[in-house]
């Protein structure tokens, strides 16, 4: 079992505990930044629009609008 911080009695134990804490903090920091990047991708404007369309059942009208806009742009 790992000794508690209050049971540290010498400099070597203190330095070992500090190294262990730094490794834990770095690992958690990398984990959090990865989660944040995933959230940014998941909640991008395009994904939000797609999720909204799927949940509201409005895929067909949106597709019709997209097709209409494509035709208008092509005719320019």
C-alpha cells in the first residue's frame, strides 16, 4: 500500500511523491485536452445542424432546400 502524504519522513519519499503527483497531473491534463478536442469536433456547427435535423425529423425538407439551392447556384 502507498504511504500517505502525512507519513512522509524524508526527502527521498517527498521527491518520489512529487514525481508521482506530477505524472498523475500530466496524465489527467492530456486526458482532459483530448476530451475537449473531441467535444469541439462533436459540437461543430455542421454536426449540430445535422443532429438537429435528425432529431426533429426534418431531413426531407432540409434536403429539398439543399437541392433547390444547388440548382439555383448551378443556374447562375
